[in-house]
C-alpha cells in the first residue's frame, strides 16, 4: 500500500473499521448469560436482546460501512480558539469503535454527523472539508472533497452524489442515508413530540425520508419507543416487501409493518363495494352513526335492584340507577368502560346504605356486591354487551335499524346505497368488504380503547378515506406520526382533497405540513411531461423540479392499430439491453394478456414486490399497484387504457400520473389509442 495515496489510506480505514465491527459482533456472541439471570424468563428476554444486537452488527459486504467524512476546524463543543486542532469523523450507517472504545465510524444520526447533510459554504457549521466516498459493490473506489471554507467558490453539485442517486436499482428499495438533502434532513430529525405531514411530489424521496425518520427517532428515543412501539403502514403488501430492507440496513430490526387492512382485520374480507358504497362507508359521518348504534342498547331501568347479603336486603331504587346510567352516558366514555363501571357504581350505592345502617364495609365487600347476581342481571338488562361485528352486520342488513341511527346523518339514498342487497345470516358467512372492516374497527374502539403506539409512519396517505384515517389515528393517540403522500397521486374515489382535512380526521390537526418539490429520482424531462396532468388532477399543487443534470431517456412511441403488442415487446427488449431494473406498467385489464405475451416471447418477468436480480430484471406491474415503486426504466403500455380503467376521469388521470413517474433513468410510452387530452 502506498501510504501517501489518500485513496489507499481510506481503504485501509475501511478495512480496519470492518475488522472492528466484526470484533464488536464477536464480543456480543461470546457473552455468557448462564449465571447472570434470575430465571428462565429473564434469560429468554436477555438472549433475544443479544440475538438482536448480533443481527444489528452484521457486516453487509455490499453496503458501504461509511460514506462520508467530516474534517472539523475545531473540536466539536470546544472553544474555537486560534490553533485549536479539529477532529475528523467518518459518517456511516452505524457506530463502530475500536478495542479502546474510540470511534472509527460515527452513526449518521448522531449530532456530530448533522453537518454532513446541512453544512454549506454559506454556513459551514465549523466544517473545513466534507468528503464523499464512491463505491463499486462493497469496494471503495473514489472520493470527492468539498472545501467549505472557500465562500467565494460558490456551491457546486457533487458528482458522486449525482452518481449515487442515479445508480441502477436492482433489488428492493435501498436507503438514501448517503444522499439525504438539507430539506429532507430537517424532516428526518424533527422531534418526536409532534406529527409531521410531508407532501412530496414523485421522486422527492418522501418514503425514504419517512423511513429514515423512524430510524432517527429510534436512535434518539430508543427506550421510549422500545416501550411504546413503532409501526410503518403502507398501501399494500407489494409496497411493504419493496421497502422492508431499508430499516434493517440501518441497523433497526424491530419496526412492525402493516397495511390498513391488516390493522382492521377483525373479519375476513371476501366482498367488494361499489365505488359509491365505499365512499359513503368511508365518510366520517359513519362514526356518528356507529356511536348512536353502539349506545342504542342502553335502556333505563324500571325495577329496583335488591341485593341480599346474609339476613339483610339492600334496595337501590330504579330512579337512582337511572341517574347513574345517565351520568355514565353524559361522560361519553367508551361503552365497555362504562359497562364495567356500572356494577361498581351500583355496589357503591349499596355500600352507602350499609354505612348508614351502621356497618363498616370495605373494598372487598363492594367487589362482592358488584358480582352479586342481582347486580349482574340489572347491568345485563340496562347496559347489554355489544359485539362490534354483529352490530355492523345489523346496521348493513336491517334498513329500519340503519334508518333509526342514520337519521339526519345519511340521506335515504345513501342509506340504500350502503345496505346489503342480500343480508347475511351471520358474521362468519357475511361477505365483508374492506370498508366494512374499518367500520367494525371503529365500533370496536367505541367499546374498548385501541392501544396506542409511540410513533406511526403512514405512507401513500392521500388514498385513505376519513374512516381509515380515524383507524390509523387510533393507533397513535398518545404518540406521534409521520404522514407521507402526494395529493396529485390520490387514486381512490374518496382520496383526500387537502392535508388539513386528512389531519383532522387523523386526530392530529396541529401537525406541521412540509412540502418537498425538489426531485432526486425522476429525470427532468419525465417529470415535466407528467406535470402536464397537474392542472387537471391537482390544480393548486406546485410542479416538481428535478435536480438531475441528465434529462433521462424519454420517448413517446405511437403504434399502428394491431401492432401495440409488438411495440411493447420491442421497448422492453431495448430497456433490458441496459443496466438496471425494468418495469412494464399497464392497465390492470391488460396485465394477463401482457403476461402471456412476455412468456411467449421468452422474457421472464416478476410480480410487484418480488426482488429483482441480475437474471430477472423485468417486472410486470398493474397500474393499481405501481404507487411507491420505482424502476430504472419504465415501459408504459397504453395510457388511455390506464385512464379508462378507473371509475372517473380525474382518478384515471391521477393513476396515469403515478405510472408516468416511476422511472429513474428512462421512460418509454407506447400507445395505439390517442393519448389523453390532458397530456397536451
């Protein structure tokens, strides 16, 4: 090794850091816990923690251990005295220290790492030089220095940063920890106390920002979130499979992932609603209908409660029990909690009479009275138990019951729309829809409180109905949330029209709304073409710009009638001749035919969410599942069919906007029908 070669010195530091990481892992693997735990339960818990620590210390061969270096002018936190020597820190995905405990790599989330993302020549943050590293595979192959003390030199784009952003995407979504921009970093490091909503145009990295925010919060508030839990909610399973490797690559292994359907999975979903029925069932007004229905079983008592204890009989008159019931109703506490409180309140009334008679009952006597058969019978008659699924079944099956509780809330036409044409005989036999499951979740929360998590990330949030927002909000009533989405990509009939409205339904009206408009993924020409749709789909939204210097490969290829399939095949073969992943996106109705076409042509393909490899780089993507995914090259089949596949034109154009903005390096639009007029 040439000791005077800076690149060789950096490679030596990388090798030493990897050796130190392996030593850290070996130290954990060598821990002997046989004599340090009191029982087998403690031993099991400690062993699980050790196993998680071992997994977090894995040395991922093709993942750079560090990606940057900061040369401070002075020691951080020290007096900036003349001649004071600065420190040098390598910035990476996790902390690595040597045998003496001295840091060799600093975690990107540490405060000392922040200037790597935020420092500029206007505000160098006491950094003299920022160095970025370039890798090929796992090998360090290049570096690039930025002198932040030269204020006169002006800001210059980083070649290595640009290369990293444009690097071909094969496999699942990767982290952006090496390329986080200042405006993204502000969101990532926002405090845990507040909810943040990120409106992000395609390619602005909003999903990655949300995932890195989780990783940052786990670093800064690990004990708190270990107690309360974290959850990432995505639009579908394909999306969750695509993003599932990001957090483990950052050393975070204990973040749960789910879809909204998973959260409300109280019943098996086997049916589907019409667009109108789903929209009404997803309307926030349904919460009031359910609240009324849940309380409908409460009746006022007509008989006193007589409790027999030994030779004494204690009588609580009906009017007094009615006062207790009305007070519990007025307090508006959850139905189940009020029902649990009622026998104790009746028992307390009995104890008052005992004390007036000269007895001295204690809490044990009150508990015994609350369990008395007469008290239990009165509670059952006055405040019957509610099964949420049976309640929703009755609402959707019984026109009179629905009319009684929807009066003044839903119109008669709306009531007819949500009623089942064929009432189900039981909860088990009912063909529940996804919207029905959300109603059951609302009713379940009216009966008993839904447990709250410490932090929830909700991605593609623009597509949720008000009732779905309420379902998510219940999971973070005592915690915070990161809400990610793009109003222009709302592709459901009930898609939200404003973040203020969505955040109100979520129960977080005070949340700050941040907007990301600087694109890093979508090429300049591609985003400009897709933005032609914005006046029709989101008139008030600013068009995204792209920081990409290269315009990208972009082509619109008309095909003669009857030659569309051949043109699509040719476009796929041309894309596969290049490096990186390829997505063929088409209207859902076209997917089966295109699958047969690809198979007949000898082109193997994957389904969305399946991991691409060098041997299988083509994914056939239904337009309905394209959201959140990205490919180096996209071939878009017949835009008019994508629009026609949705229930209305605005939703169809929004679906098309999503499909047009999945490309990282190139987009080819192939069409035989005329293009939608909104594309100009």
